[in-house]
C-alpha cells in the first residue's frame, strides 16, 4: 500500500473487498471507549474511491473521541468499597480521601506501580497483533515518549493521575495527589507508561527482546502486593489457606462432581494437586495476585509432558522446569488451559464466598503458545506408516503377543487385542476405550443380515453423541472377526486388564505406545498415536458425494433421533452400510484374511 494511503489511515483487510479507515484512539481514552482502534469500512472498493470519503471518516472518528473526552471529564462515582461516595468534577477520578480509609504508604506506591506495569505488559502481549504492522503507530508512540518524558506536561499529569486514582479506588486506599506517597505513585506510573511505550515502539520495529531499562521495573517487587497493602480494611476477609480453599471448592461442587466418572474425578484431583503443589497448601489465598498467577502460567508452560509421573510428588515444579531440555517437549496448549481453568474456578469461588477482595483472574489468563483445533490435535497416519504397522510381526507372525510381539515367527498370527484394536479403529473410527469395552453382545446382526457394532448406554463413551450403530467393514469380517467373537463368552478383549483407574485403556495405551516405538516409524512432521486411526477413518469419509449427516453419525459426532429406536436389531445398519463400504485405504491387507 502506498505511503500516501497509510498517512490517510486507509487499509484493506485480508480477503475483504472493502477499504477500511483504521486509526488508534488516544491512549488515555482507550479504557473509556472500550476499544483501542477505530476500524470502520469506508464502503468503497478501491483506495481512490475511499479517499473521497476521508473527511466523513475523520469526522466520525473525532466524534467518538470528543464523546469519550466528555465522559472522562464527567463526575465519576467511585467504587462501592469506599466508606462514602465521593464525586469529582475533575477530568480524572479524584484520589480517594475519606478519613475512614487507610492511607497510602511509599511501599504500597512502589508495589502498585509494579503491578500496573506487569498488567499492562501482559495486555501488550495480547494486543501486539493489532499494531505490529501499523507504521503510523510509530509516530504516535514517539509523541507519547516525548510527552511522558516531561513530568510536568499537561497530558502526562492527566494520564498518570487517572491511572493512579483508579488504582487507589481498586484497593480502597486514600491519598492526596500532592502528598509524598501520592506524588511517588504518580511518578512511578509515569515511568511505567514511558517504559511500556518504549517497548511498544521496539516491537513495532520487530524487536521483541522487551529490554527494560528502568531499574524500578527490571526486578520483582520485594513482597506480594497484598502483603504491603495489609493496611487496607480486611476484617471481613478471613485468613484462608490454599488447601482450605480447595476443600471449600470441592464441598461446594460435591453434587456436580458426583456425576463424574472415576477417571474424570482422578484427573480433577490431579489438577488441583498440581495447583496446590505450586502455591503451597499453607499459602494464604489473599497473597495470590495476578503476577503470581502469571508465574504459575509460565511455569506449567515449560513443564514436560507427564511431569506428575516423572518425579517425586514433593519436587517443586520450578525444579522440573529447570530439568527440561530446551529442545524437549512441553505441555500442550489445551493441557495448560486445563490447569488455568481450574485456577480460575478456584479464584471465582474465593471471590463469590467473599474470601478475597479482588479476583486476580477476573480477566482469564491465556496459555502460552497457540491453540490447536480439536480435530487437528493428532495427525492421521501416513500411508507409509500404515503399511509399516500392518506389516509388523503381530500381523505376519510373532513369537507371542506379549513381551515377544516384535520377534518374528512367520505364520504365527495371534488374533487378540494387539491384532484387532488397530484394525477395528481404522475401519470403524471407534475410540480405544469404546473398543475395549465390547462384549459379544455388542455384535449384532442388522436387518440386512450383516454384522454391526452397537455402542449403547452400557458403554462409557466420551459424549452421548457417541451412541451409534457401526456396520462392520468387509475387511474386518474377512480377517475372521466373527469367528473370534463366537469364541468369547462375554468380553472380547479379556487379555487386557483394567488399570489402577479402572480403565483398560490406561493399560492398552502403554502397550500400543511400546508397539509403535518398536516400529521406528517416527515422522517429525506428524504427531501420531492410537487415536490417529480415528483420524484416518475421518479422512476416509471425506468423499465429495458422501452424505455428511450419515458420515457424522457413523463417526459419533451426531446422530439421528431413530438410531436406537430399535436398539439390538441394528435398524440403522442398512442405511449406514453403504457409507462404511466406501471406506478404503491404499494398502494390501490380504495377508490377514482368515482361511
């Protein structure tokens, strides 16, 4: 885009046919407006046409700014935490000064300024995508840096006193703007704003080192903010430890958790134990501020997978972080989110029960990294990998299917769990846990006379949408599956014991991981596991003229209302059979066919 257009604040969104007028609001008005950028379509398709309405767009922008200035200058009613209501006619909220409130100290001013800097830096991390490529933002930043460099500048006084007043209101602490502590807080807020503006400008230029040159913000504060703010009224907030908060939270949600499966309960308990492991069972929850929550977020982001099993439970989490190789894997985005969600729920509970004054996670923290769509969390196996899997000794003949499953003995094909589960998953899309719960009674004959699997409410499934009828693919039948079923009195895979959590999948997942590792088929471009067979099945259903509703029903993502109207007779099998018959893979499995 030309420099002339950039000066006129015109831009074009990727994939949009319209030219937009995009301009940042003044920094001191962002909170009042509730947005950082004025971004509106000009209604024109070309830059030349857009220039004809620049005057109108400029007028609309200035109207928003003028209205915000008026709102900012209007009387401000302070937070209900104040002993009495104070009204100010000044352009910024008046510093709280009620005699019943504790007075601001120098230590509090230093810690409040550091908290402000940390919070704004965190906001900058979330906002960087908005202006990283806006060159006009550099001019505004240069202006801000010049203004903030002058402690007596009118705009500097306006911005800093506004921020300082809001901080004092938030904590219920009084001060006079001209008092020693009041002047210290305003000046430190100015230094924080100046440092942040310098960091913003460096980021726009592509420098993300975030060099902090102001010594006040280069090091951590000497104590948590709630400690130095102890003079604030806290008589209505009891002393509660982190362990006591967890106990209160569990008691409050006892009715809901009773509905969970044992596996879900165990995961929930493990998550809460990790939170307590970080913060400490005896740690006072009043001392947990947003900075502490960010430290937790950054710690779990650097933890290795399965860290709860790799070290003694009394090992401090930071020690595990230091032990991780820089190139080693760390917790995935979704796993980090599980821990942060649990911490957020605990803090909401504490605030709701009036155990803390301020919820430090009123604005949730995002995990480090980028989210991965659920359907892309694992990759399907490549064709080459599928050929390796089904050419392994377990499918061509092995000494046994236990410890010596990888040692060849041609012709000795043992058809038990190791043999059947990958095949069933590949040609039905069933999850590991669903397959391992199958009994001979889940294999029925449909109205078309052919076998199918009935996944009903007697099987523990991920969601109710997983209740479904799955016709058996011709390949599975050719491999002798019905003969195998007839040989069983009840469970199809009794050779897999239950794990300590009561689930067979916890045992078989380890067995399969050992099997996959023995094949040495790792592909750095692919993230695969047993669940990848389900992704292969999903891809196999992506045929241009495939009925998407039936494909989803077969895959267990949705189902029609009549799927189980005649549970046990396979009433829907004949409808789904043509769908399952179209599932094909370019691999030769004829060596698995039963005689």
